[in-house]
């Protein structure tokens, strides 16, 4: 994997590479895209979804806040 970054003058738009940019030249030659924020983003998203699912389960469980009426006449829990 290369550490070359796109130059400030890079005119790349999606797959329309700029032949004057060193990184675009590497991509044209078949270099793989650099890894970035995606891995961390999807790992964090997955763990947040697990936490949210557990909170919903706990809220609506028998004997939970919803069953005991702690959320008011209209339950707005998890409406965000």
C-alpha cells in the first residue's frame, strides 16, 4: 500500500483520475485505494446498534420502564 496522498491541485472526480496527480497515477496503474475511516465507522456503528437494541429490549421488557408507565402517556423512547 502506498502512502502517497492526492495533491492539493488534484482534479479527480470519483473514477475520473487526474493524470497530473501522483496518487491518481498510482490508481491508474492498479494500486488499491487507501484504507480510511470506513473500518472504524462500521465497527462503531455496529457496537452502537448492539447497545441501542439492548436498550430497546430493556425498555419494553416485562417489568421495564415502559410496562411500569415511567415513559408517560405517549412513549417517545428512542424517537431520535
